[in-house]
C-alpha cells in the first residue's frame, strides 16, 4: 500500500517510468502471451491448466519446504463470540510461523474455511494482526491500519462469525517471520545498515517505525538474494501459503472441499498465486491487486513490492491469467476506482481478460469483477460482497 494520492492516468504512450525504453519493452511479450487461454483451447481446459501451472511454477520456482508441518496449539480462548486458537509451526528455516485460527465458539461439525492472507501495507513488523482481533486491546498501529483499509473491522473475525473456520498466518518476512537485526551480520553502510538497530522493546511505536523503514530498504536485498538462491519471492510466498493451507485442510473441524482464500493488496497478490496454482482453493477473492504486466512495466512498478515479480512469466501469461488458471473455479476481484497503485484502464483490461478466460472455460458466471468508489481499501461494503460470494460457493 502507498500513501494516499490522486489516482493517475496511464503515462502517455511516448513516455514511461523507464523513459524511451517503455514501448520497446512492452512489445517484447506477445499479446496474448504464449500460454494464454485467449489463444484458444485446442487441447482442452485440463491440458491448459497443466501446461499453464507447470510454466508458472517453473518461473516462480517455489522451494521444496516439505509437507504439512507439525502444529502446536499455544493457547485457546473465547473472544467476541469466537473460539480463538493461537497456533505455531516450524518450517525447515527461520523462526516459527505464528498463526490465529478463528471459528464460532459453538460451532459443531466440519466448517467451510477461509485462508485469510494479510496485506503488505509497508509494515513488516505486523502480519496476522492486521486482519484479526483477539482482545479488546488493539495496538495503536493496528487501530489506524484497520480504520484506514478495512472500515475499522478485523475482516477475518467478521467472516468467521458467519460460520467459517478462518486461519491467518504470518507471511514470509512479516511479524514472526520477519528478519531480525540480531540474525544479521552488521552491514556497515547504506540504508540497510543494522548499525545502531536493536530488537529490544519491539512493540514501541518508535521501534516499529524504525524497523519498517529498515525493512523497506532491505526488501530489494531479500529479493535479489532469493534470485541468487534459485527461487523468487512469489515462489516462497506460495510454498509457505500452501503449508498453511495444508494445516487448515488437515483439521478435523474443516471441510477440505470447501476452502477459500482472500486478501487485500499484498494479500490479493498472494491470492493470485495461491488461487491460480493450487486447486484446493475452491473460491478465491482478490482485493486491490489486479492489473496487467503492462501497467507495472510502463506505469506502476515503482509502487509495488518486489514480492510481485516473476521473471520470464509475462512471456507466457498476463498477470490476471495467473489467477485465471483456476477457471472454472469461482473467482472474484474487487477494485477501487481511485486506487493510487494502478491505472484504472489497466484494471479494467485485467477484468476483461478474466471475463474472457472464464467465458472460454465455459463458466462465465463463476467470475465476478467489481469496481468501487475510493482509494486502496477493502471496506465494509466490499467485505460484504466478498462474504456473500463465499457463502454462495462454499455453503452449498
């Protein structure tokens, strides 16, 4: 997410954020790209799924991090009509992943479920707490964050109250999975220097501000290092989100055939990759992160995290077609007409592409794209539309 500003029109065709090279670069990939369903379905949709997913996975190169991790239940309690479980699991690297499971306190039997994917928001100190609430005392940063982007609501709690089991975990490099100063060799120069930095008193506003400023400058370092390791940030996100999906699907109180996922901004980005590449997600809602590779290339790449990009993939699929790989499974995108992170014309082009993808898959009614007034957000009205979409497809 970025500081609010007036939405911008696309940069003129003769100009771009990479200067005179824009039109040349935009012409390198074919339109439609090589594996686009818009080129036709000569081999059938199942063959297209297999080929498209295989190529996308090849490009993002998710690391092998094993299968379902062993889950520890650290605490259980009730809050606001919900049963809350504080969970953790250890992946083969880094500190343990912390997560929250929410469900109605009197729920019985197997429930439909949602994997809630938290946003980026320029704030890596927080993760799951951005979209949950487990006590009456909320950190001041989260009071502001939820007010700015979610109409003051913890949307994971709100959908749990409608009869869902909802799992929200800290993503790679956020909150419990963030990079700690104590784990780094001191960098003696530049904006990523850890000199004078400390992990002590981490919840203080000054410590959080200092950490997030440092983490923003460190993001390109992490992305480049992941490239050097033979993987990508989308690949690591996918691998870790799939392990969380394993955890959710393996629960005795969850109907593994009725699992959805959703998220705003960075959570919408994760929805694109997880929803497009793992068919266990039976219903997906991408909020505030749907446009085209051309929009990033020519107009907006500076506004987005390194977590977005998958080298070479644009030769094979346009950005919305990654999510489109899930067709004909139910899919929704929610957009804001004054979203400062995208150009409206390219958001609408992405919506048209997804409509065509689902039309060719014989499931036009299984896709819905919405446009709302306002800036970058997942407000109460958008939440209600998303929740109703989940109810339609996961409560049948």
